[in-house]
């Protein structure tokens, strides 16, 4: 009888693995959905709180603008490097 149980478990192992993968995928999708809903709520709540507290959004956008400008100015240097070396020959 013990041999029959082991044989049945061995026969069902692929199906058990498939079901476990399906359950983990469902959990992952549920976590992604919760994260998406949280981000949507934050996109509404955070600007509302800023207006309530009297914080201007431009104060928050200035660091982003400087970062974008720095990236645009430094992008030729970043993209010019190949494998940690510049294109110049030594």
C-alpha cells in the first residue's frame, strides 16, 4: 500500500508542480494589482496633500528638471563609453 501511494504521488508530481506554479502566478498578479491600485491612489492623494499644505509642485519638479538636464548634457559621455573605455586610442 505504501508503494501505491508513492507511485500515485510520482504520477501526480507534474500536475502538482503545475498547480503550484499557477497559484504562485495568481498571488503575484494579485500583488501587482494591489501595487497598481496603491500607485493610483497615491497619484490622487499626494498632489491633494501638497495643495492642502501649500507646497508648490514646481518645488518638487526643479530637482527632476536639473537631473534631466544633467542627463541630456552628459549623455554623449555616457553613450560614448564602450566596455568601460572611451573610444580614444591610448
